[in-house]
C-alpha cells in the first residue's frame, strides 16, 4: 500500500509499505478518508523534535472500517469511525481508570504517526491502518457529524476540551489561553465560550493568531515580551510552549485557580514558582491527553452541535496533495480528504 513518509526535515514523499492485516480477533482494519495535522506535526516535519526518521505521518483520522476480527462487537465493516491516536486496550488497570495513554497492553508511548517513538503502528496518511483494539479505540460517527469536523476528536480536540471542561467544577469566570495559530489553543477558546466561561482572553505573540481569536470572540492580548502583565484569571491555559512565559502565566492565576498546560517542555528542567503557587493555592496540570477515554464524549459534543471545530482556521485539500499540505503550516488545522462515494 501507499503511505506518506517523512525521511528528513521537510522530506515528505509517497512510499510503498506492507498492507496491514488483522492481528487478532479484537482488531480492525480502517481505510483513512480524512487525516488532519496535529499541532505536533509541524515541528516534527520541520525536524525540530528529537524523533528519529523515518516517520509515516498522520495520527488524527477518520476512516471506513474494512475488516474486523470475530470478537469485535461495536463496529462493523463499512462503519465510518474516528480512531484514538494512542493504541489502548480498554481493559488494563490504567485504561479502567481512564489513563488510556498509559495502557499496559501496548508498548509505552504507543502512538500512530510519530515513527519509532510511538512504536510500530504506522501512520494514518496510508491506504490502511491496523487498529489493535477496535471496540475501545473506534467511535462510529453519527450521520450529522462530518468527517472533517470529527477528524481531530482523537487528539487535538480532546486535548483542548480537557484544558477547559475538568476545571469547570471551580466555576471559573475568566480564562486566559496562551498560544499561537494552532488548533489546541483555538479549540480551547471554542470550548471555553461554548461551556459558559464569561470572560475569554487569548494571548499570543502572533498577530494572525490574535486576529483569528478575536473573530472567535476572545479579548486579545499581544505578547510583546514574556514578562508582560496580562491580568488576573481564574483559569489559565498554556499552549505556548515557551518556558520563559510559563512563570508569567502561572502568576496570572487567581487564588484557588488552575493553570492547565498542553505544552511539551522537552528541556525537562523548567522551574515553577512553587512558593507563590503554595501561598495562592494554585494548581498546575500537565500530562498527555488520554485519547480513547475522551473519544465518546467529544463525538457526543459534535453530534449535539456544542462546538464547530471548522470555525477554527482550517484548510481542506485533496488526499493527493498531502506531501505539500503537510510540508509547511499554512493554517491552524490542515486536513486532507479522500472522497470515495461522498463519505467525507
Ligand atoms: Zn497529536
Ligand atoms: Zn489498556
């Protein structure tokens, strides 16, 4: 079969790879019909992440089920499904607790589309993808949910949702989201407004991101310098990936509030103002999203029209253009689609 492979910085081309087959009675084979860029794909393609090549790209996807094992009960051949980007079983202790990113039935950090760092699962810009635990990892899309709207449900949409929804128990009246023209911060903005936070602010050093956030209804704060005063907020969402900005963001949190971070600080020794956080009772949340655990809830929110991800700066291109679409970020979200019988 044909796959899109990254063999060096911005070196993207179609390659031949073995077609996957059913590995067990609980597995499925899915033919991707829509694949989206994850925010991580851009630095990955640019060679800015410590991930070895080659990488078969793509891990946010919707596809059609083409084969199922004898024990698969919740999906059928022909179903249109969105698939979690982290393989997980649904039965082990971490999966039962909802920490599906730490599933013990698969190798640690199992993921599609990031090369050997994620294991031997391949990527989604491919003719077929093997799904090891179909009932747990696939959610059938309702007819009213477009594939291009649901394509990020298994990753960036779930990541944005968890930046906002779990913290609503503290009834935040204000939220500050910091990030660039990327999908997680802008989806978080959509969720913050849709889930009823009164005052939604967006901070960025990127003019294009601020313009877009303003169109989506946020108060915009230009980040000329990392130590700029931004105000006080009950909830602060860090999608900025800037260690020097993190102190500023944490200092913006009102007493008893939360700073939720979707950033990956690869350098690993970022300091936190722990004494100040202690005195103010500020919590800091970090960690990988639990893709399978969120999938049903995200699809239900899309079905009910709570958010429309397509309001965020998104491009949709033909599948054949994937090598150029994924070479460089032009929009917050880039999607390629393969239209086979109008199913996209
Ligand atoms: Zn991702
Ligand atoms: Zn598991």
